[in-house]
């Protein structure tokens, strides 16, 4: 187990943060948002360990095509 409480190689969470930061380059970014299925509770816990905050509830409606 790592310091984040997940069975990941040490430093994985730091590597992910650094990868995101390097992809942004010199861009000015105020918010980084991600979407994850409600059933992925372990993933949600991992995202919170990276500093993400639960902030939204999403809804969707599937529509039938009209021809």
C-alpha cells in the first residue's frame, strides 16, 4: 500500500500529477475536471487522494433517433 492507501507502485500519484502538469505546458488552467462512473468507488477515492473534490452529480438521458 502506498501513502494514498492504494495498492499502486510508490510515486504513482505523483507521476500522474506531473504528467497532467507537463501536458498543460504554459497554459493557464483554473480547473481540471474529470468524469468517472458512479460504480467506480475505488477510483473516486483515488481521485480524492490526488486532490480532486466531489462537486457534481451528473445526469444523462438517452434519446431514440427520429427518422
